[in-house]
């Protein structure tokens, strides 16, 4: 009897269609105008009365997988997302990965096949537009759910918090040392020559060059987000993976004071007789908790800005939705740029002033790569954006005045 999933994956079906705000934001021109007003509007008076907002004139971005679709990556809940086209898909859960050697074989075999395309993919115009919005002094930081590292690649000078980690490295669950993914991929190829030969053949034939789900299925493959390629019927049980090199060289003492064991076969593959040395991707897996320091940093990113712009995400995961909820409860204007519905979005736009044209909130259902580059061009052309120092000085003066008035009334 097949065991049921450990937990339910939320919001795998379509969410209700959004109401476009303002109404003329249903075109590229209208969306650009609305976002321009949203990003350059004066700070919310409610925020100016709060002492803990570092820059009430700035915007923090919360992004998701939808922003990377234009880079050729699959997403979860979009039109061609995994949950729409592959109804049987279930990601591996954290405690399943830790406890089950066979589950790890399956995970790393699929990841081995998918890494090449993920590694060669690059940021798209939306990521670089965010870089320019930061340079214009409009965006203060980015919180992303994505694990593809595109934000940090496209705008290294703009602070980016990777809420769910990143795939560019692995971490040992015992000693917590990191290992670059490229070195790990080389080890996987060495330990699995037949799989490496198959991967090379797939690359040369172009079988991995398309993200179209129908084309992939025709070639016997199922592509899922985060570099996961499924080959139905493949001999996953033959796949091998290495042990943590640090634990192998010096097996650590366990939390209960006992000596751990790390054993490998003659070629260096991890053996099931080991009690330590398991490497996992440096991402937050399903069922795994986000580290407290990351949660706190994400909350600080929200609290330190005056506006929240959500893009490329349905906020289906609680870790992202709670940040949007926090921003709404603080009185921050919220903008959403996403194809498809967003979890609980109506609550973000309930108190908008009559006749507002984007200053207090926007809801756009267009692709990020279609809207953001034009937005940057318009801001530069019209001179609406100020330099970072100009905006910081203006916001600081308003915030200081607000504190003076508060002191006078206390």
C-alpha cells in the first residue's frame, strides 16, 4: 500500500483571477504608469508615525519563481507550472531525505540531470531592471523565494535575502560545512558513469533544451522546478552520491556524545552503514524550518521599507505570505505584479483611496520581463526617480519631523 504524502502541498490549483488596479493597468503602458506612481509616491503618513522604518520612501521586493520563467526555468503554479501539468508530482520532504538512503539516491539522480540547464541559465531582463531600480534609489532590498541565485548575480550591490536558500552549494547535515555544487556535480559524474553518459547524450540531442512540458514528455522526461528532471522507470536505485569530505576526513562527535561513523565504498560513494556525512542542497526543503536568523532578516527588510512590491509569486508558501501580511498590517502600500491569482490578495487592497492611480496600491497581471524594463526607461526619461542620497535625505527629514511632533505630543 502506497504511503500518503507527509503533508499537503498548499494551493496547487488556480487561485481566483485578480482585479486589476488601477483599471488601466491591463496594458504595458498603463501598468508602467501605475508602477511609476507607486514607486515614487510620498511615504505613507501612517509609516512616518513609526520610529522603526529606516527608509519610508523606499520599496522592498518580494519575488518568486514566476520572475525566472523568462530565464527558461520551470515554476510551480504558473500556466505551465508543475502542479498544473504534472498532477502526480510530489517534492521530497526534508525528513524523508534525511531518513531514507533510497530517497536520496532518487533525489540526487534527478538533480544530476537537471543541474546542467539550471547552471547555464541566466538572469533575464526583469532581474536587471530590479538592479536599475536599486541604482535609481527606489528599491532598498529584495527578499526572494527563489533558489536560482539570479538576483545576487544580476544585482550584487542590492541586498538580497534568499528566504529559501540556494542551489549553488550543498551543506552537510552533520558538520554544517558547505560544498560548491559544481564540485559535487563532478563527483556525481565520476561515481555514476552510465548516468553521466546518458546526460551527455541528452545534452547533445537537445532533449534538455526545452522547458515545454509537452516536448519534454515526448522525450520521456518530466521537468520540475529547481533543477529536477524525472525519468519515469529509470533505475534510481543504482545512483550513488559522495559523503561530506569534512566528515569523512574527521568524523564528528554526535550531539549525544557518541562517535559518528562515515564510510564510503572503494570509489568514494556514501555507504548506508554511515551515521553522518549526509550532504543536502543548501535550500529549505519541504517540511524544513527556515532558520530564525533568516526569518528575522526578512522581517527587518519589510519593516525597514515604506512599500512592498510582490512579483512572480502566488504567495502560496506561508513563509512568503506572512511577510506580505506583515507589510499590510503595518500600513505599507502593496503592489503585485504576477500572472495569475495571489493568495489572500483582496485583503491588501481593501482600503485604497477612491480615484488613486497607483500611488497607494497596484495589481498587474503581466509578465515581469515585459513590464519592468519599460518601467526603468520611463523613470529615467521622466526624471521621476531621484538618486539614493536625495531620497534618503528627503525621507529622513520627513521622518525626523514626524518624531518631533510625536515628542511634542507625548
